[in-house]
């Protein structure tokens, strides 16, 4: 089915084709007609399924249909949890609008960088604002823009946006939006506690749930390699030397680990760099650009990048350290096998995380054969599964003690009803 059959006007459908969107994906086919009709939407689909274009294309069509006033006022607001995602959504909107008859002005604003250039960019207004909540509130408090003309609100990666940590900021933003607006929520996952909160914000939404089937599942070959923890870097170097992967994304558990592994790879002659929360925005942009252009071969990242990186034709993701939760596992491996391409995801299984990976497999409804690489066979005995727990399916399954992140998740779940009431009260 072509995009025009979903209600997209021909010049925008042609623009989508020019950007590589030949045929609508399942989430796009389900969401576009409803959004163009002005309905609220709550959509769930696996990572890499085309969720971003599913809301960007109708936003552009709505923008084309509205006359421009003397001063540009934002007609659509897209909220995201990370600066990487904000930058990517802004880039996709600009690319899709290149061949359109009107000139689009997108303002992309996020924290972690100076606010002054963003205030300068907002002079003269904007057609669409793409933002992280905290920085948007800062700009509103400085009267750098107004939201009185917003007709469509998009919450992308809504499960993270609606976590307890964003509830206060969202409540403040919702109070500044017009009462009559369209609300769209997109995410790869909606844990029950967050889903209950999300439903408080929508008016008779169309619920779209694109189940992952053999036809829609990304083509990702998943592998589990057993190795002693001390041998993981050597094994990674061996795999890089014996395969022709041109780009590799390696996930680790901490900023220190990212720097350490990247440094060891560099000293071994591998073009590698680290990406984590201590990197400045200019550093983040540079390493991502270097990876895409081939200046880098390996990017060693913490989970700050799990939902914020979209690298075309990324052939391999490596879980050097396992993620704490099955949800994070989904987002990590979803960096490969995107947009119809195939990919590979390798997880290193050491003795202290063998039982943890079994719990991830259980939640993912998969069972991977354990591989051993000659010369890197493990010597340490695996920990018993009884030492681990998985109380809620989201966290607390990596070790005996609950981490700070796990405790925050539990607090969020316990206070969901309170947060829902606060945001509902703030809703116009």
C-alpha cells in the first residue's frame, strides 16, 4: 500500500520516497490515517519499526495545511527523553521537508549545552519544536517561546518520559499547552505502571499495538558467547580481527568501563571511542559522526545510547556487560537490524551473569545456545540461579542486592497513582 492510500498528499509521499521510505511499515500504516484524522494515538511497536516517521509525516502534512502567520508559532511539540533522540527527530523532520513547497523551521532544544544559541535560534519563532522537557521549561521561563498555538503534542519514547522522574516536568508543560490539542504517544515498550499513567493523558485514544511476528521482527541474529570476565576485551579484539564488521556498537555498564575498554582497543590498534554521560554534546556529535563516516570502527557506550543512537546499517551490537533489564536488552540489540536490514547481536556471558542472562531469555521468550570460542573457553563456574531475583520483570535481576535504579523503579511503581493524579490535574 502506498503512502498516498493512507491519506498522505503526493508531494509529501514523494519526499518520503526520496528519503528511503518506499512503503509504509506496519506502525505507519496503522498510525498515519488516525493522526491525519486528528485522533489521539497510543502506539507500541518494536524498536526500528518506523515509529519516528509514523508521527513526523502527518505532522508535516498538518503543518503544510495551515497558513503561516506573521510570526511563526510552534504548531507541534515533540518531547523526548534524551538529546540524541531530539537531534535525530529534528534531522528526520528537516530531511523529509527538504523537497516540500514551504520552508520548515524546526527548533531542536535540549540540555547539556549552552541555552543562549537555542534562544537565538528561536528568534522569529519555529514551526515545530523538538525538545527534552527540562530545557523546554527553561526556555519558557525565559520567554524564549510560547506554546499557545500548539495543536499536536507528541511524546516519543513515552515509557521513559512518563517515568516518575519526568512527571513534574510534564505536569508543568501540560499546564502551558492549549486545552484543545491532539496527543500522540509512541514507544517500544509500555510497562503496566507507565501505561496506566499514559492513559490518563489521552482522550479516547486509538490503541495501536504492533505485535512482533516472524514477518515484522527485525532480522537480528542473536548469539551468547561464554567467556571469563577478564578475557572479554581479548575476545572482542579476536572477533574484530576475524570478522569484517565496519561498525560495532559495544555496550558496557559504566562510564569507567567505557573509557577503559575504548582505551584498550585503541592501544591494540582498533579505531575506538567511548560515549557516556560525561561526554559533552560536541564530543557526542563528533564520535557519532566519526562512526558513521568510518573514522571509527568501534563505539563503546553506556545505556545513555541505547535509545538515542540510530546508525544506518550497523552490523553488530555487543553486550560486553549485560543490561540490567530485559527492556534494556531489547533497546540495545535494536540498534542493529533496522529498516529492513539484517544485523547481529552478541552477548558475553561470564560466570557471574549466567543466571542473569537466563532471566533475560525467559522474559524475551528465547533460548540461545551457548557458544565457546577456541582459546577463550571459560574456566570459572557459573553462579547459581537462586542467587538472583526478578520481582517485576523490569529490573533487580543482575545481582543479589537492588541497585539504586531498581529502588527508583519500585518507588515509581508505588507512586504511579499519585503521579497520575498530579498530571491529570495539570491537564487543561
